[in-house]
C-alpha cells in the first residue's frame, strides 16, 4: 500500500468535493429552479435537480441507487488500495470518489443532485459529473494504457 498515493487521492477527493459544493451553492444562490442564463454561445447556466443518475436515468431509485453507488465506490477503493503503486492512479480515483461524494452529499441533503452547467444539445450537469467522467477516462488510461 502506497501511503503517499493514498494521501494524494484524498487531497483530490477533498478538493473535488469542495469545488463541486461551492459551485452548486453559487448556482442555487444565483438562479431560481428552471432559470436559464446564457454564459456565452452554446453554454447556459440552468438550475435543475436530478433525482436519477446520468441524464435522470433510474430516478426514484432511492436506497437501491445509493447502495449500488456505494458498492461501486467500495470496489474502486479496493482496486486502488491493491494497485496504489500504479503511477498517477491516485488522480482519477480521487476525481471519481470526489465527484461521487459531491453528488451523494446533494442526495443526502436534498434528495436530488443540483445540475447547472447546460451546454447546447446536452443535458445539464455539474462539476462532480465532470470529475467522474474525466476520472473514468483517466482510470482507463492509467490502468491500461500506461502499464
């Protein structure tokens, strides 16, 4: 087990959750639910709540959804701890865990995830979602391509 890698991953988790929660708080304070504000061509800020996972799928999943997410995160942590010597694995793992925890915090607090980044022709999302996607892509790269 690589203690330095674990410390780095935890730092990324903390920074990701912090950035996610701060930007969501700004969006909530700045917009009424459903409001759209154009940032620049093709990108709006739109305050919506998502009760499901990606694109609202599995809305109403409640305890089952949170349990499935928790099991997936547990699997990721086990994978990380057993492979913490893989260079840079701490970064995508930290992004995925931080993004998931940011969204789970919303679910625990409000029963839904706050989404506000709304590009043209794509559903609204948030920084936690972006961290998860970037983290998954990074995880594949670091785990498979860099070995």
